[in-house]
């Protein structure tokens, strides 16, 4: 389910909580809404509001940190691919075929990480390197250096290729770092209870209705940000694949 749909559902549930509070206010006898009841309910909702605020803050911070980490990994992967090509270029013309394989391996890598042209049935399957990637790595290992300089370049290329593979696996594993729906359901329930308390002890005047709508949109927008940041390779805030795609241009030249 997309973050927009989830946040819209959360908005409806939160506003439903406010509406339920207003209906409950009209249905209850006046003595049930006395000052002692008001204070008691507000203490409870204050506790829930504190917990919800802490959870929202932690989720936003965690999602933003994860987003920044994966953005850094994409930049590192791009830099490693360019560096690997440069090392192979310095190695000599013997590495020309490997560089061509490396060029052909990047596009499928981008499509796999960003989940492009992949059916729903294959999205949950374990990650497997493409045959082109495996062939490129095997050929790097099979290079036969004739000088100490070539030997150093080959060893360095093997290390960079290994680092690239590790970064690629990390990106793939973190691609579906979504928040569990039961967790979100509990959080939305807390927010609905808080908004129910708003209308339970206050009449829904036009100003109150407008304020409630703004508050509810703000809360659902926070959930939208959390969900978007937790899925950095899809959605409106997805990381750009352009830097990695642009790394293809110099390869094999």
C-alpha cells in the first residue's frame, strides 16, 4: 500500500475520531462531562499524546537517518563503479572486455535496486547477481598481471569490486525497509483517541472544525513523511538513479 493511501486512511480515521467525540458529546448526559471527568480524560489523552509525539519523533528521525544512509550508499556505489573502471583502464588494453561487461552490468543493477520492470511475484525473491556481473568479477580475478604495477591495479580492482558487491547487497536489503502495518495502526489509533478528546469537551464551531482539519492533516502528513523516507527507492521522495546511470557514460570508452 502506497504512503499516500496509508496517510489518507489515517486522515479519515483521525477525523472519524473527532467526529465520534462530537457525537458522543451530544449523546452523553451533561453530568458525564463535568470538570472532574474532563480533567481525568485530559490526563489520559495527555499521556497518549506524549507517547505518540515521542514515537512520531523517533520514527521521523530513524526514517530520515535511514534515507540519508542509503543515499550515501548510492553515491558510494556510483563512485566505486567509476573508480573500478578507471583502475581497469589504467591496467591496460587487456581489461577492455571487462570494462564492457561492467558497463552492461550497471543498468540491470539500477533496475533491480529501484524495482523497475520487475513483477510483483519476483519482488520478494532473494537477490541474485546477474550473469554479466558475475562474469565481470570473474574476469577481473582472472587478469594475469605482467608487472608489479598491473598486479597492484588488479588487487585494487578486486577490492573495489568486492566493496561494490557489498554495497549493492546492502541497498537491496534495505530497499523494503517499510514500517509494519500493526505498528502504524496502533499509532493512528492513538491519534484518533487524541482527536476524539478534542471534540468531546469542546463544541465544533467553524473555527474548531478548521483547526481540527489542519491538525489532522499535519498528523497524517507526518505519517506520510515517515513512510516515504522508509522507502527511498519508490514514491514521491525516491532517491534519484541518475547519478548511477550517468556513471555508465565513461565506461568502456
